[in-house]
C-alpha cells in the first residue's frame, strides 16, 4: 500500500477530521507507516483542542500525535462496528435500521457511549 502524505493529520490540521473516521495512528511517522502496513486500523473517537499535542483519541482511551485517514465508513461499516460493540455477532440484524438510526448509534459507540 502506498503511503499518501496528504492523508496524514497532525496537531495543525486535526480539526478537519470528524469522529468516526477510520485510519491508523502513531506518535511518529515510522510508527504510523508500520501500523498502516500492518493494517491495524482504528476508529477515531475524538479530536482534542489546539492546546494538546496528542489530539487523536481512540475508543480504548489512548491518544496519538498523528492520524492517517483511510476512510469514513458507509452504512455497512457502521453496522459492523455497532454489532461488534453490542456483541450481537452479525450486522445483518441492523439491515432494516434507517440510515439516521445507524448514524446515531455509530456516533454514540465511537464516542464511548452505548447505542
């Protein structure tokens, strides 16, 4: 996989990211590249204020200085995240949910609150 520098977010441009983004984290460019190469993607829970160096917060409570944006998940990706968080095993159970309900549940889960 190619490493696209335009997808790297730092303390300077962190406000351009939205919670729920999927990507890779690291505290150095080397760690960021290694995590991307390993395919260890994460969900961005929150972006801290400008006074912080480690602005990118994850669901596990860790914060990082760098974030590489892979994508924002579609409805199916959000449903998979919801199913995993709720322990229901299959996102197929969520297929009949309206997209607005999936979006709301997804935002609650990535922010650390239950759906």
